């Protein structure tokens, strides 16, 4: 032992226990699907415009999603964290309301 009462090793306390770092376990945030629902009144062109404006889809992707919504009644716009998905749903709903269309947009946990 050294003159200061320790064994001279800086990584040990006087009681001879080892100091360790605890790494927190990181988890990926839950993801949410943003979905468009079909209705009988919203024009297909408006749905394509929404997909391009709010989801960054090119024309081909937007038309494919719009046709899925038209044929199957529902279509996937994208998968996002909760906050981003919630914002996109709100933006689409406000935009549809502003243009007086009943287009519905929703989100569900992946």
C-alpha cells in the first residue's frame, strides 16, 4: 500500500470495489404508419397532390398509392416516429378541410 492508504491504483476506491460505467440501453422509438382512407368525393388528383406535398412522393409513387387507396380503401403514405406521423396527419386533414374534401388520414402503430 502507498503512503496515502490506497493500493496506488486509480481505478479502485479505498474499499477495494471496482468503478464501472453503466451504459444505458437505447431502444428505437416506436414507429407509426400514416394511412389515407378512400371516400367517394375527394378527386384522385387531389390525393396525388397531397402525397407529393406532404409525403415527398414523386408522381409515379403518388399515383400508385392513390390507386391502392382507390382499390383497397386504404393506402400507406409512410412510416414515421409518433411526432412526425401526428404532424403529417394534422397537416393532411387541415389541407383537405381547407379545400372542402372529406379525405381522411390516420395513423396506427406499426
